[in-house]
């Protein structure tokens, strides 16, 4: 059998394994795996560096199935190449507790590099992997030693390239000249509603050329010989990221559904699947793999493993000859954080005068960057305002791949997913930053970070109506509630500088996403005695109290100072108050019931919550008889002190509301 006939047989095997699994599940998307099988198999078999015996091998190329609905394409490849997916796993596609969920999930199935499904997010995450690879190779010296040049292969469909996130990410990649990115565009002209001409008629190649990409074409990407020629050209860099426009037929090989939207999102059907197998010359047996395909893939897998072993030996020589670089590599891959990071951060935290928590956070960030080599990040063209530039480092750029400051441009959506790619690449704790109201643009990427349970830090500044003159479009009201509803997210809104240092210490140690919500306006620092009480990792703690108190004021962020001042007013009138700072509701709710009750005793029913945002969700802490003070309407344009007065957020106004409510 000639090489190309063998490749075609293997690709047909992938097609039919995919179609069988989808038919058995009575759910799935057979068209994409059947159309892209030639591309994917040739890539995995001949051009991609990977190690089936060690899916975490750091020198591996990354494969991202951005068109995640075609997950059976990836699962079939993982099965054939020996990544641990059994035939039974393929047969349990989309079933409860299976290793083959409907869309690929990072951390769930070996060989899946990133969670994909929401179209375009895998594309952007792949760009993040490419940037991380360039940076990691440069800062560790592995690039100079010729030991690390990961390539990021991405299969994207029409839907990915329609979504705005791919436009943002492609622009970033072109500007950064990420020549280790190779996108295989599965150009089949079909979407769910029918022909892509219904909604998508631009010249994609010209668009990517405008971004600074190299554009190649495979006229018939269901022809093994043309695919091989196209991939051979694509893997030779010309200094730019590469888009390969691959003309495929959706549902290739299906006599009745090939080239039709009918093969996109539903099983072929029993009769059509039988006809397809007959057309390919396969037996009607379900989940059939020809022995010659097993043999050729097993031989190639053994070769890949042997090639990886040779690299491992060279890498070992490198680390033995370069102990400082070896330590850096180890520290980065383990995401090492000093055990005493909190006292080190507190030692540099400016606490001598009122300061915005964005400023306090910026000062703390400099020390975090010094102590944690895995930390890198940037902002959506806002670093001077969000105070998130690492001053001791340069900018990541084509001229300097060692820079830890990433300039994402005004691209919040792509920034969130690029950060996910940096995180899943390994060795990094990425942070991203913008004004808090624009977290709305980042929600899809933040949600995916939470689903994947990966470290990622979001620095959101300008956190309330105190933004002032910029008005309601720039004043976050409901964004805190939005973030808090994401399962697995930790949201921290520090009250002042000391809490800000604690927040950064927690965030950089967290293995899951954390959002730091910071102010633009200055906040008075805690006095020394109060600063000693800070216990941010418990989510809430008592800041100030009277003996035999009968009212509890619970506040976050800038409203802690307001609560303390309101408490003074009430105390002067003979009332007895406990003030609680609750920088993180999530952290507080993870504590024992005993601790929660010690901070907010159930017996005390006179409770007040205070936050410059929506009151949604605060009834859980205020209780049925409590008062929630917040803002359940949009902001306005005026100086922030005027808004505080108009919206009732002065200490005097808060005290009056409390007295009136509990009269």
C-alpha cells in the first residue's frame, strides 16, 4: 500500500470512528470530523511533535481543536495514537462520567490541551499558547540552546472565523509575529443554517494578510497528497503566523449528506452510516479499525516516543550544565510562590496616606513579579491607569521575547482567552486588566478559566459609580454580581492597602481564577491595630466592634471606610455596632459554619450590607430582617463626591438609612 493510500485509509478510519460514536450517542456533529480527517490525521502522523507516552512533554507541539463541536475527531486521534482513550471510551461519547464529553475539556481527557466549544475561544487560546511558548523558551534559554520551539496547530472552522474574538486574537498574533502559530481553516462553506453565503462572504485570506499573516491554500483538503504538500509548506516559518485555507467537504464520504448542513449537527442515521461505510469499502461492523491502520499508527507512536526520549536526554544535559536556568524552569513549571510572600508584600505596601487600591495594587504587583517568575500579564491598553505594568521588565514583542508585559490592545475578549492559553501552556500565572465595567467583554474567557480550574488573575479597576464624570457607561453596577455567579470564581474587593497586599498574596497562590476589584478614588489606610486584624483568606472578619453590639454592618472595598465612619456616628448616638469587612463572599462561604457564625451571628438580626453596586445576592448575609444598601440603578455623570451624596453613600446618609430602617 502506498503512503498516500495508507493515509487515506487511516483518515477514513477516523471518519467512521467519529460517525459511529455520534450515531451510538444519537447526538453530535459528524460533518466536521469527516471533512477534516485528512488534515488532522496527516498532521498528527507526520508533522506534529508529540509524545503519546507523556502528554505533558514540554517540547510537544500543541493541537487546539477550536471547532470543538468536532470533538470526535480529536478523540479518534487520541485513541489511535495511544493516549489512553479506549474503544469503550469512544463508545461512551457524550455519556455520563465519560472521558469523551461533547466538547473537549482540559484536565479531563489526556491530550486535550484546552477546553473548546464556544467558537473562536480555542483560536484565541492557541494564540496565548504561542506567546507563552516564545516567552518561556526565551527566558529559560531553551530557545538559544535550540531545545524549544513549540508549534501551535489550530483547526478552526467558519464559525470560529465569524466570531469577533478570532479577529481580535488574529490581529494580536500578527502584530506579535507569532510564527509558531499554524491555523488550519476548515473551509467547507457550511454552517448550521445552510451555506455560509447567508452571512459570511468576505475574503478571509485577504483579511488575514491585512493582519500580517502568511496565507496558504489547499485546494482539496480531502486529498491526502495535497494535504501533505500543504502541511510541508506550512511548517516552514517565514516569520509570520500562518493561515492555511483548506477547502473541505463537510460530511465527506456520506453519499446523501456530504456537502450539506444536514451532516453538521446530527448523526448520519443508521441507513446513511451504512451507505457511507459501503462507499469507503469498510465492513458494517461498528467501531472498526483496520489492522494495517493500527500497525502504522503504533509504529509512528513508537517513533514519536523515541524522538521525545532523545530530546529528554539533551534537555537533561542542558539543566545539568545550567543550574540557574534549571532552577528557573523548575520554579516556573511548579508555579512556585515563596511561603513568606505575604509578609514580603506587606513590607512594601504603602500605608502612610490615603491611596486608591489600584495604586496600592500596582505597588504590590512589583514585589509579586520579583518573587514569582511565573507571573506575567498586561492590560487592554490601560496599564498606566490600572497600574499593572511590571516596571522591572520590558514588553513582550518580536524584538524581545523575554518581556513580561503583554500589550493586548483594546481587545478585552481576546485578552481573556489569550490569558487562558498562557495559563494552560504551563509555567505561567497570567494576569489581565481593564476597567471593571469592561469585564462584560471578558465574561466568556473568564467563564472558561473557571471551567478549566486554571490560575488566572483579573485586575479590574475603576470599580464603582465613584468613577464619576465618565458616567453610567463606565460605572459598574451589576458586574460584581455577574462575577460572583460564576462557579469557582473568587472575587476579592479589598478595602485599602493592607487588604490589597493580602489579596495579591492569595491570588498568586490560587490554582483557580481570582478577580481583584480595585478603586480609582483614594481610600484611607487602616491604622496599625486594625491592619493586624486583617484575615482576608477567611473572606470576612471583624474590623471594629462594641461590646454587646446589636447591629452588624457588613461592607466591602471602599464602603468599609464608609461603614466605619457611619458606625462612629451611630455610636455617638448610643448605638452599639460591629463592623465586618467582607472582601470576598466566596472565601467567607468556604469557611466552617462555626467561623461564619462567629463573624455574623445568626442571633443578631439587625444586619446591614453596604456595597457600591447592585444589592443582588446580599440578602443571604443581611437576612430576612436586614437592610441591603447598594445601587439598583445605573450611575450618572458627575464628580464622585457629588454622586456619593446623591446616591446616599456618605457616612451620614448611611447612618440615617440604618436608623430609619431599624426605627
